[in-house]
């Protein structure tokens, strides 16, 4: 699917929703439709579109895959209104990403577009972005190669006495040298997670509210997730879940390590987790509902007599999220949860994100990215899916 197809789908949706057009400002959405992340407004109406670049015009001309004649240097919303929307004989309903638009900026939008009603189109854009084309899958696989470099660095760096922070730094350094762009995107304001969750030993049982997974405790209350200054000891379990971003697309992978030899209880816990993951990778089919995937995982955990440990957060808490979409953002729809009736489709990429927590044994986690296709699913993540004894 080329950029023209992406924009045509958006234009068709504009007509279906009876909007006069949309004006997008979020960098990930602008990148998806145009190929540049320079600060811009993308104005799309049923028959045409223009990219108005606020800053970095020369960069945008070089980066964008849309025709150069559709790229203009303009930062004033009122001028965009006059040039594109004022002449339209259609409705005064206009779409934008209201989930990300600050109240103060919405006031500026309304001032520049007097008499218009603003409607949220984020849900549709995210729905459109769920299906990945060949070029997007190629970029996702490159991001998976970068995350594998971090896994290999962890195997070399992990030793008794190393701190969680030192181990995270070794992983992150390898990611960067492999092409990681040094940032990740989550579609919500005021989100924080360090560079990614990493935790060891007793810290594995401490789940921060900052991230809905095994989090780590962080270096201070300022960012209570990610690596701490704790020194890793022989016999400790270690979980590394640090994402990468390459050419705009994310990879998300988790591997579990142990410093020394794993006992039979830990091996059994991990093997049951992997069996659930293998089962889902085989079972997920286009057309299956997200809640059904979640339910099948729960049933499999019961079959393996691991239901208490599966997705356990301790103290009576359970994760309700089995996995999530991934692409231009680290967490995208679909969300594999019991309340989600949406379906997965051919071309979706899902990060299956699962763990086991047994207070008497320990915590293990496995996360892989799966490309869902009608001809069978493909694991995109590159690292071996073992429990690593170091």
C-alpha cells in the first residue's frame, strides 16, 4: 500500500463521517501519511491534501514521499483555513486528534476556524494503521534486529555485582549502535518509563503503576520504572524489556535471564509460559476477536495448572492485557483484553506480552512480535526464546 492509498482511505472516511476535512498535527500520524515528522499540519479534504510545514521546511521537502507541490511553508492556522477549508461548500465539521490536543491549542484551533465543530478522528487513524504493508513490516524487522543486539549485549555484560542500571546501559548502547533512534512513542500525555523496564531479584515483585507490566522500580520516585542501582547476585532472575525504534517503527521484546543455573521449579514455570505463547502463536487467526484470544490463553493456563501464576501481579492483582499492537507507536490497537470485541486481521502485528509470577518461585516473562497472516503467523523478533542461564 502506497501513500496515495493511505490518503485515499482517509479521504473516503472523511466523506463517510460527513466531515469537511481533517487537520492532523501529531508527528506519528503526519509521518504515516506523508513520510516526514517535521512540525506540520496535514490538511486533508475529500479531493486533495496539503502539508503545511511549520518548521524544518527543507527537511520536509527531502523527507516526504508526497509530491513536493503539495508541501508548503506555513505555520498560521488561520491561513490554512482560508486556503483549504473556507472555500468548501460542505459541512463545518472538521476532524483532528482530540486525544492529543491540549485545551489551550484547541482554543487556538477554534479561533482560527470560527464556527467549526471539531471531532476526534484518532480512533479511525489508529484503526487504519493496524494493518501493516510490506514496507512497514520491513522496518519492524529492522527494529527487531536492533533489539536482538541488546539481547546479545546482555549475555556478555551480565555478571555478579553488575547493577541493573549498568546492565541497562550495556543493552541500550548496543541498541543505539544497531540503529535505535533513542526514543519511543506512546500515545498519551505525561507518559514516563525510563528507556524501558528492567528488573531483577526481589524487584521483580514490585509493580509500579507507571507501566502495566513487570516494571522495575527505577532510580527515584521521579520515574518509578526501569533499572535501579541494585546489584545483581548469583541466582537472581532478570527480566529485560527495553524497546527499540528504527526508521520510525518499534520493536518490543522481553527475555528472561538467570545468573547461574535455574532450578526445576523456575524451568517448569518458564516452560509453561512458553507453551501458552507457542499455543497462541499457532492459534491466532484473522477474524478472531481480541477477547477470544485472551480467553484461550486463560484456558490454556488452567489446562497447564498455571492459572494462579499467569499474568499475576501479586496481592490479588492480575494483568488484563495479554498483548498489544505495535508500529509507529510502541503500544497501539488492538489490545488483547477480555473486554475488547474487535477482531485481528491479516497484516496485524501483535506483541504478545505475558509473564508468570509465583511468590514462592519467581517471575519469568516472554514477549514476541507476531505478524498475523491468513497463511500462518510469523515471529518477527529474532532472539532465541529460551530461559537464559548466564
